[in-house]
C-alpha cells in the first residue's frame, strides 16, 4: 500500500511543497486501515502541514459541514484541490488526487 501512496503522489501537483515547515515535535501520526500512515502538524493560523514520504505540503483550512477540512494551499479553488484532509476528533480521511485513505486514526 505504501507503493500506492507514492504512486498516487505522481498524480498530485507538487505545488505547495516546503521543507521544515513545522518542527518535528508538532507532527501527529495518523494510521489508516490500508496500512498507510502520514503525519500532520496543525499550526495556529488555520494552516497545517501534511508530511508524506516524499514531500511536505502546506494546507489551509476551509469551511466544513462537520469536523475540519484542509486543502492544498496553492491558490486553487476548493473544488479542484488535489489534496484534501478531513479530520474529526482523532479520525481523518486523506484524499490525494483520486486515491482516498479512510479510517485513519491518531
């Protein structure tokens, strides 16, 4: 499944990448049912940093019906964002292009 995560990143534009956008101690790890994990640092200004094996991505918070929703902070509209992270409590769902990782937990 980790190969699937890396392959799905090929479909995601690398806009929004950054190095060391947040200190390591700010990241929390989510483990998904598909045996994939990823790290997220939640920043105080409605921003987050998503850390995947190959890159880090700047995310920005957008309105959500329930829970919290972050999209790639690259200036594109919410409807065409290539990365979407939805969280509620300790649960998360990560969308990378057309690949969706469900039932991810801290």
